[in-house]
């Protein structure tokens, strides 16, 4: 995979390109969220670059979704929001895609919905590009993602997987609450139990436990495409670039967001050495990826040799 770590500008340099390092000198200068004015439309905003966000779970993805919505919902905005239907096993095995006359199937489009989604995604990925030097070609887009320190992310993943808002119907969450949370006297005790459970049964038991490397690779169908990767530590700067710096859609400390006080009070300070070692080893691939991008994961250094 070809991946680069970039830094967004601070608020004091909002006028400069959003990704100022490692760009060719000829790269488009007029990129970003811009405000324009003319006699016909008055003042309006426009995102002058074509971006695709990969939603890495528990790494600010919901807030980034809201930031994109923030732009597209502006009545004066000429920015288009497109939700790509990335490949997923479909509950609707067959969907006929009709042509304009609605009587004949549109040629060259798979009748199986999941095949259609797969092919659509694969085609979209062929247009993924680094920042173009002069202008975007039709359908070209720059893919970016945000990743998080796996030690902190595991805490957030636990809160989500065990019945937080959006995952209340999660069956494995109920099981984990019974085994590890209901009888726990402290958040640290529950954290250790859940870490051992995931270690034993595998991160495949729940979507939010999936390593970020797999999250990104699966979404891009394991193709070799350029992806700009930012650190979760800079999420507020990324959001600010979209004009939504104050957005925080998920808050694990909010009342009634997580399913029990033990989970609401769980923080990274509840790790002991044994639990930290387990989690670092589960997410070794994420530690290696983030180190390769210049993002240190210091708490895993004693357990994952450099």
C-alpha cells in the first residue's frame, strides 16, 4: 500500500493549501472550502476539491460524516455530497437495474445487487489519485482517512460494541456485558476481561474491534491506491478545514450514551501492564502502520519491538 501522513494547516494558515507538505510545486492552489459571490447567487460556499473519506470505525468517522453534511446542507453551497455504496454482502440478493424505459435491463450492469456494488466500488477506486498538479480529471478523487492510537481506540470500541447508541441490537455486546461488565467492581477489571475475551475469540467478533489496517484495506477492496492518513490527534484541525471544528457526534462520557456506568467511566488510565500488552499485541498491525507514518504509539513500545 502507498500511504502518506500529512498535516493540515493551523487556523492561522487557513488560506494555504490543506495539505501543505509533500505536494508537488504545481499542485492546485485554489483548493479547500471557499466562499464566492456573484450577482446571480449572492454569497455561496464551494469545496473546490473532490475528496473521499474512508470511515475508520472509532476514529472520528461520525464527526467527519457530520462535517461533510455541514457543507452539503448549506443552502448556498454548490458542493455535492455523494455516498458511495461500498461493497457489502447484501440482504437483497437480486436487484434488477432498469434502463431509462424501465422495461429493459440496463446493459452491462450486473443484476445481482452485491455484484453491482462491488463493480461500482472497484471502478471508483481506479480514479483515486494523489493531489493533481493542475486540475482534477473527471471522476478523480483524493482518498483520506483518520486513524487513532489503538490503545485509546480500544476503549472507545468497547463502549460502542457493548451497546452504545447505534449498536443497541448487538448480540455479542450483550454477551460481553454478561461475562465482563455486570459483575465487574471497577472499569479496569472489565477492561482486562474484555481484552482477554477479544484475544481469545478474535477481533472478528464485532465490527468495532477490527484493526484499522483491515478497516482501510477492506474498504478499498485490498487494491493499491494512494490514501492520505491523518492522526486522530489532529481531528479538530481536519474538522475545522471543513468548517465544522466544533462537531463531536460521539461522546462516550455523555449520559446514557454507553450502556453502563462502568463503561462510561472507563479510560486509558484503567490499563495495567498485562491488559496493555494484550491490546498492543491484538493491534500489532496498527502499531506498525502508524509507526511507518511517523505516528508514535509509545505505550506499545515495550510490547511491540521497533
